[in-house]
């Protein structure tokens, strides 16, 4: 049986470990402004833009800045991306919002008729591990975007506090 002092120590120890795990994931997270300063618009080579970056699943996000109804952003399958099919989107990305990268490949097109065929589309490939990210790297950060969703570690921390901290 653990005494209240042992339980308190164990709870604080587990909280410290969980917090360090949470902070280490956030330290490497990046929010990429799609199209950099040109945003989501016609005339941008998004294949070239995406090739400049190494996206990481579960850490990174894409920020889409656009003005409806001039443009829209639809997440689509690869087939709908290739064929510019706007009729069957997986999701619609709201204006000026971020999209958390959660799969190895993601495809986006503009839902305004004619824009996808004019190359207003983006395909990204993400890895499961972050490349070595140098502090002096200049990947664009979008500081006013909302933070990515909290990982499932927070409920665990709350449970540990309830169980082990008097």
C-alpha cells in the first residue's frame, strides 16, 4: 500500500514525465502557410511550394488563407485530385484555418469551377518522423493560427493527478 507521501511523489514524477513528452512533441510542430505570402490563389505552383518542406504527420499543420467565394479548399482523394472532381470532397477546409496533417498523403483542390484545372491544387506527402530541424531554418510559421488539437496525453495527466496527488 502506498502512503500519501509516496503517492504524491509518484504522481508528481508521472506528471513531469507526461509533461515532458507533451512539450517535446509541440517543440517540433510547424504550421506551414500554404503558398507562403501568396496564400491560396491562382498562379502559385503548389507542387514546387510543397517540395520545399518536409511535413510530419501528427505534428505539422497547413494554414489555408483565402477569401470565399473567390476560392475554397476541398480535401479530396487522389483520384478526385487528379481529375479535378469537386463533387465528392472528404472535407471542406474553412477560410483562414489550419489543417492538421494526420496521414502520409493529403490532397486539396479549389472548389470553384475551373480553378483546379488551372492548377489551384496541392498534394502533400508527410513522414512519420521529423527530419532534423535546424533552429535557423526558415520554414514559414503562421503565428496567429490556432494551436493544433491537444494530444490524448492531457486526459492521462488529469487522471494521474486525481489518483496520485492528495
